[in-house]
């Protein structure tokens, strides 16, 4: 039923070449995003070494208790920049963050415009399940 509703006219377990092509297109983008994150974090670490290292100084057991390796899909909701979260949210996670500035309106209006709503957070969390 689902395959028919999605107009998926391929045999089970067959992935069309155009799907693989889109996947291959995403690989360099992901690598570029990771490189950009690593550069930004290195700059942050240089400017704020104590803050950047605070979590890193924790024991492996503590870090595992906070961010278990078995959990691959995490959602970060941060009413600030997503900077610093990529390392912990991972490539399968998602964000609701503020990565720009200059919005001018009452706070509740701005937050709604930026996706800080129960509906949006719920939808993003549900999509990760």
C-alpha cells in the first residue's frame, strides 16, 4: 500500500540509481559541514578554552551517560547558536537553534518564526523516530 501511495514502482529492496545519486551528492555536503564545524570549534576552543574543554574533561563514563553512543538520532533545542552541538547531535540528528541574528519583533513572535513551537519541535522529534 505504501509503495503504491508513493508511486514506488520498484521491486522490494531495489534502490533506483537516482536515489543513489542523491545520496552521493549529500556525502560531500556532509563532509564540508563537518569540516566547517571542526574549524569553528577550533576557533571557539582557542577563544574560550575553559568553556570548550569543560565537557571534554569529564570521564568517558559520564560522557556516555549523557550522550550514549547507541543513540544516533538526537534533537537539539537551543535558543542560541547550534555551534558546538554537531559533535554531540551526530549526522542523523536535527536542530532547532538560532544561527543568525538581527530579528526585530517581540520575543514570542521571533521564537515562533524561528521554529520554537511545540508543533515544530514535536514534528522534528517524531521524524527522528
